[in-house]
C-alpha cells in the first residue's frame, strides 16, 4: 500500500484533484461554472455514473430473478398442496368405492337377516405370531364395535371381536381354539359345535364336533351357525371336507373348510347388533 502513495499514478491523480478543486473554487468565486470545469467534471463523473448504472442494473436483475424464484417457489408449493389434496380425495374415493362394493356384497345377507346391524371395516394389520389368522380392523367403540361382536365377510362367518380400542378392534377367527359356536349341517339339520383346532388351523380348517355316531353328514355338506348369544343363526360357516370318528369312538366330527378366505381378507363386516345377542339360552 505504501508503494501506491509514492507511485507516479498517485501523483497524477492528486494533481488532477488539486486542479479540479482550484477550478471549483474559482467558479464559486465568479458565480459560474466554466466549460472547462464542467467538461473535467464530466470526465470524472461519467465513469462513476456508468459504474453506478451497471451496479443498478445488476441489482435490479438479481432482485427480478429473486422475485421470480420466490414466485415459482410459491407456485410449486401450491401445486404440491393441490396434488396432496387430490391424493387425499383419491384415497377417500377408493375407500367409499370399496365400502359401497362391500355393502352391495352384503346386501343379500342383510335382506335375509333384517335384524342385523352391519358396520363395514377394513383389515389394517395381522398378528404374525398367531397361528389362527387373527387380525386388527380399523373400527372400534367410537364406531359402535364392542368385544364379542361377530365378524363376517361376504362369503361367510369370520370370527368375533376379542378386544377393542377407541378406533380399532382385534378379531379372533373361527380357526382359533378360543371360539366355540353352535352349528348345524344344513342338509341333515344335525347340530354340533364349531371350534378351532391347532392341527387343523394349519390347513386353514376348523372342526365341527359332537356329531352323532350315526351321523349322515358327508363331504360337501354346508355348515351354518345354529344361533345363540355369540352368533346369529343361519350364517354360513363352510363346507365339510371329511367326517371322522373321535378317538373315543363315542361321536364323530367333521373337518370344515370356512367359505371365508380368512388369510386373504381385506374388508369385513362387524355385526354390532342382532336379535338374541348376549342372551344365554337358559334366560
């Protein structure tokens, strides 16, 4: 920096400034600006003006690009919001469409059982540790679902609600050993008890027990609920695969394959009310 103050360039610049100062003092004394001074000032000021104009243009251009980028960001955010709303509407549409199709599938059941109060629900989770195919649905007490409510599909009986949270419920299937329900063979009208069996559950089947030793039930016969406190009567359970003797030889049992595709269910119906629900046989 010290070399600049000693340089020839600095001395020339200092001389010009002194000369300009002298001219300005003379102009102030005489009350006017001589042409030579005006020209000199113009020579000095013009580059400064040009630089200022360049800087101004640059700043204006930068601000314009910034404002344009900000506007594009706002428009982009608006498009994202609109896309999100469309996705939400599509999800709602698909849910309503699915529920509508489900209700249509259950229309026949509803016509045959006018006392049933049905509530559609979706399967949202499955228990990986359950050998009986238990699962969770997206409806609970807030929607009217309570423990021990029967659960069906369009094809037949699925199981019942074991426990319920505010907006969910866990469902035991008819493959589960915890379920015992009265049942009958449609063709022969023989009564028995449908229940889960550990060995048969691995085959996707359940067991119809306590058939008479002389039972005429046979493969292909349909099995329905016989009614009671847990399940309404005349809900299809499944079809008989085979009939075998119990080990003691006192009675027979039938291996029943449920008509409901329990492992593949995505939608079900909860029976929230039916005639005789919760009423014991001796009451």
